[in-house]
């Protein structure tokens, strides 16, 4: 288990000893074990000591910045008169107070995993909450300093805010209340909606604000149809990342089971990393994440023995369907499918969807990182032959 970094990135570490009056004029050095108040700033601390603190004070990130700048003898942004920064009541503002303030403001976290997300309409937030529940991770919500309105994301309007931002890769929207540090986390899930085929520019703002060189970063996104591939490429090229894993695109209708099925395939746990169905079609190798269903488990066991080749017939302009060599256990339910879904129909037929349909199916899995348009192009018209392996 890890703790939030007690000092902001780049801040020096100081020894924590109480400061007496004899050390009142000490300045920073590598050998100084305490930070004392200068004569110039002593009046500010005195005013703070005599301030009326009968009302509880709610510390903010700005207070941390204020005290840190004060200790580094930087010019004050705010008026520090009356600020209750003497956290241990020893008559001095020093590194001990800075640490105590951060402990009060930034709670101890028990996880080395952080789920970070930006969500304008709530679709990405839903997926993020599923992930948080599955992983018991900490979370941080990216919010724009100037919130996005409905008009701002009206894609039909060429002059809307999001259109202008997405057309200019240099735009970096300001983030409200940035997270102080990500240093204590090893694994970061990064979630966002797809805007005009890419990640929103505010995601770029976030990425450029922190050091990811020793982090495992796992993107996830929501969209109506666009895939995650372009945004993954953009992220990889934008900043240095220790290990960027393949992400997943989810529709608005995705369930917690869908998210869990994806999470269980991630190489964060070696025992789960091989849970992939392999599909060979027209010379292209696809992978699919198996669903958490009895039929999917049975399918995997069958394919462990040997691969099978299945002829899939075109049906309805939205799916390819064909008969399996054996029957699997049905647990049918009414499902609105999406492109990439693999379903069991009538117990012995497999259907791969490249468009949507609503019927009673048993879910077998979902093809990774491909859009409906890409699947339709790959499948072509008429019947196809696919080879399944595990």
C-alpha cells in the first residue's frame, strides 16, 4: 500500500525538527534540518497566531502552494495575513506544517491504482465507476476550468468550442483543481469520450502536466462508433509513458460485466492475461475478450483441445452467423448488440455483429479494438470462413 506523496513533485525533502528563536534567521541549505521564518515574514506568522480560529478552516491546494512558496521565499500570490498555517502550534511555519497540511488535505490512499477520467455527458463516468468498484482504486475527475456546455460539444456546429479545439492540436484547456501528485501510483486508468475521432484536448493538458515515465497507463474511452486506436497513438506520441497497455472502447450501453471481462484480460495479473479468443478471418488476426458466461467458458475449453473453422453466413446487414460443431449452455437474455459482439444463438450457432440488433442471446465475447465500419469492411459481402482458437 502506498501514500499520497507528502511533498509536491520537485519539492526538496527537509528534516523535521522544531525551530527555536535562535534559528529564526536560518535560510535553506542541504544541511539545515528546519525551516525558520525570516524577519520580514515573522509579522505574517504573528498575525496568523493571533487570528480568530474559532471557525473550522478548510484547507485547499492553494494553501499548500502558499505555504510551500513561503518556505521557498517566493513572492506570495495571496495575502497570508491571518492564515492558520502553524499546524503544530510551535510558533513557526516550517516543513512540519507543510507535511501536516498535506496529510489533512490529501487523504491516505490504500491503492497503487488510480482511475482518472474526463466525462462530459456521464458515459465515461459510468465506465470509470465500474472500474473503481472492480479494482478498489482511487479516482480523480478531470474537470475543465471553463465547463463544457451542450452548445460547446454540438458537433454539427463547425464553430463550437470542441470543434475548434479538436482542429488545433496545440490547444490545452485549463483544468480546474488539478490533482497535486500521481507519484504514489503505479497503474493509471485514463478514461475519456472520443471527440471527433480523438481524445479531448483537455486529456492532453493532463498528460503534459505529470510524469508518466514509470507508470503503467491503460486508456479506456466511450463513443458512439469511433474506435480508440487514434487516441491511443496520440497519447503514446505526446508524452513518455513507462508501459502503455492496449485500451478498450465502450458504448454507452456497456455493463459492469463488460468492463470486468475486459479488465480480467489485462496483463496486470498473469493468471488472467491469456483469456483471449483468437479469430482469423481473411488473413487478419483478431482477438476477442471472452464474456463471463458458462457458454464462453465451454467454448474456451473446446478450443483448447483444437482450433475449429466455421462458415458464417451474411444475415440482415448487421451480422455473420454460422453453426458451431457442438452445442453450448444457453443463458439467453434480451440484448441490444453492438459491433464486435460475439453471441450464441439457439445454443449451437455463433453470431458476430458488425452492426446492432436486439434479440435474445447468450454472450460469448467482444472483439477488441475495432469499429463496426472496420469489421464490415473486413468481412465484406456474403459468407466468410473464420478459424477460432484459444
